[in-house]
C-alpha cells in the first residue's frame, strides 16, 4: 500500500475515506462503553428484515396458540401481547434515539473532516496554481530569450555568409 503525505499525517492512497482517519479516535457523548455499543447494535437490529420476520412469526404463533386452543394464557383481545408490544416500544424508542444521537455525532465529525479535507484540497490546488503561474512566467521568459538568441544567430549567420562571400570574392579576384 502506498502512502502520500497530506499536511501533518501520512494516509494510505487506497482508502477513499482516508481523510476521516484523524477523527476515528473521537468518542460519542454517551461513551463507547459496553452498554452504549450494545444498545446501538440492538437499536439497529430493530429495523432489519430478520427482526420484522421474527416478530411477525412470534406474534402469529402467539395468536395461533391462544386461538387454536393449545393453551389460553392470553385470550382475545390479547392483553398480554399488547403489554409485550408496549414494553418493547418503551425500550425501543430510547434505544433508537440513542443510536440516532451516536450516529449524528459521527456524522458531525465526518462533516468536519470533510470540510478540513476540502480546505486542504483547495489550499493544495491554489499552491499548484501559483507554481504553474510561476513556471508559465519562466517559460515565457525562456521563450523570449530563445527568440532573441534565434534572431542573434540569424544575424550572425547572415554576417558570416556576407563575410564569406567577401573573402571568397577577394580570393577569386586576387587570383585572376
């Protein structure tokens, strides 16, 4: 894996999100303790198809067992089932809010890292543009010098040709 230096820290060039690494150490306002992590994992599980299918299967089995006559621990209107849903909602709502708050904290840190990265890219682009302008000015100056040298060479070539013609003329006229 190759590395490039950007500012104060070296980052792997293969990672698309390498500019987020400076914030990876940041912790949530709720902490990164066992409870916080487990609560967030559990809250995230509430929205999965596995949870919804499992809950549907449990509720269907609950109703079938009580209506089918195998046992009658919760007869119609299923007060105990409603109590279980209320209990689930009482715990799910705060856990979901906890997960959203923790995600918002991470998003905030990522947004700050994105802004820093964009600023660093803008500064680097401005620096490259300044260097390009300097190099362009140097190139224009070199082209002017080249043009002057070309004209000087042409003038010298004409003078040499003229002198050669004169010498040749004198050599030929001296022989005749």
